[in-house]
């Protein structure tokens, strides 16, 4: 999987460190996030790709057997139920690489988190 020990400076650098199969998945997640939250800015945080808009909307990362998505989803019962089968040990989501990646679900998560962040930012004004 990942070979470089130095932290990537960009999402492109992060993605480049993986096999072609995993790169394809990571690129699609990036595209989905951009579509769901076009105002979000790309960054690397905690050595992972992240998208920020009034705080971090989402982190994602590739591991040996899954794609991890952070932080946990809270505040929407239907969405929490939809993601429950992917729940990891610390509330993160784990999408197994041996299964189709649920891109539509990722898009729902990002749109929900953007809505939460937008509402929080509006209250601060």
C-alpha cells in the first residue's frame, strides 16, 4: 500500500502512494465530496485528505482492507442507521475494499455535515 514515510503535502500526493485500484476509489471519493460540498477546501490533516468548510467536514483514508471516513455521523437518525453497518471501533466508518464503495452514502454524509457546519456558522454571526 503506502510506501512513503513522509507526510503528503496534498491530496494528489496522498492518492499517488496507493495501488491503481485504491487510487481509483480515492479519486472518486474526492470527486463525490467536491460535488457535495463545492465550497469546501482541500487539505491534509492528520496525514489524511480532508475537506474544510467552517471546520473539517470530512477526512478519508485508505488502509489495507478498507477506506476510513471520519468523523462519526451524529444528528440524523436515518443517516446514522444507514451508516451503522460500516461503523468502526471509534465511531469512524470503514468501507471494506472487497465490497462496492457506497459513494451515494458518502455524498449524503458530506451534504449533511455541510448543512450542520453551515447552520453552526450562521449562529455565530
